[in-house]
């Protein structure tokens, strides 16, 4: 039995963590600083974020490694510390998790586009392989490819992550189109699920870009297009820009009101993305206990 099967064997949804960026901002990370560098400079503060989600009830927490790839760090002095940043991110989350949660390492997009030839497929594959191998060597339990807008980039990331032998979750972000149910490249949930299943992902998902209500029909489409488990990490609603600050209006109570419908739509792994916090995860756990 592999880890994904073990997590799901009791037939209950698996609770994920919430946002990292906003929690690190609350810890005082300066604007314009890549938060992944804090794995080396402020590991205790990063650990506080990870531990807060474990304490809230998360069964899986991620790592502070979303942009820790060489392409994203291009022309920055920290580029030569990519391996150390990724390893430290995993080690910090593992320290916070102890024996209470599993750690799935985060891999986000490169920030460059294949379609405009800013990067090649070979370059992307090498980029993600370096990151995934560092995470695996540090003891990650799995890898999460997340917030991907380009299905080709996502498939390359899955290929790199699968080479580690770890379970791989592949998530796209849906924030485009009239119904906000397409990626920025126009890919539908059905197309993404089919392509990522064929690419070898162990779990198919979606995160960011949409509030939990908007992810219910997307989750249903994903579920119908694959036999694999579905992973959803929705934002705390669609944010407003107020006085130059991004404000998320959805409360934990409003967020969890949609949990039953999300589960009915096929989600097996449920957590939060931008604007969510440990309070949201506590509310999710309370809601699930009551069902």
C-alpha cells in the first residue's frame, strides 16, 4: 500500500494546510523578498507557520519552497543556494510535523513561459529535477506541483518529481474565462485531469485563483475526468484591493459551509490557499468531525 492509499484507506477526507505567504507576511517578511530564502535566514519563524497548521489539525503540510527553483532565482545571489533552500524547507516542515503530519514539498511555476520561448522544455525539466531531487533527499513524503497555469510546464514538473519515486500531486490554477474555470492558457479541468493523469501524477488537483464555491464545479469536472483522488486548496474568496492591500473577505465559517458540497463533488484532500490561515483549518476539522 502506497502513502496515498494509506491516507485514504479510512474513507475520510484528508485535511491539508492553508496559505503560507500571508502567514509569513504576518511574521514580518519584507515586501519584495522571496519568502523561500527565510528557510536559511529565519528558520524558526518558518517553523512557527508550519507548526501552526499541524496544531490546527492538518494531516499534510507543505514546505516553504514554492519559488525555490533556479529559474525563479535567476540573477539573484541566492540562486547558488537552491539545493540548501529546498532541503531546509523540507527539514523545517518535518521538524514541525513530527509524527503528527506528513510533509509534501511544494514546487511552483518557474515564472517563465514556453510559448514565448523564455525557457525550453529541457531547461524546465532540469530546473524542476534539481528542486525535486533536493526535496526528496531531505526526506519529503511527497511532492506537490501547484499553481500551474501552463499544462506543458506542469507535465514537465510531474516528470521531474516522479523520478524521485515519491507520490506526486499535480495542481493547476483556474482563474480565467467567463466562469473562471480555465487556466491562463485556456485549459479546462477535464483537459488538465486527462493530461496530468497520463503524465503519471498520483493525485490531481487545483489551488489558488478561486474561492471554495468556485472550485466546486471545477472539482466535479476533475473527478469525472480521472480515476485518481482529487486535491483542492481554494482561496478565501476572490480578494479586493483596498488601499494597496489585498483583502480576502471570506471567513472560516463561510469557507467551511461549502465543504460538504466540495466533498460531494469528489474532493478527497481539502485545505486552503491564499487568505486562509490556521483558523480556517481548525474550522475545516470541526466541520468534518460534525459530518
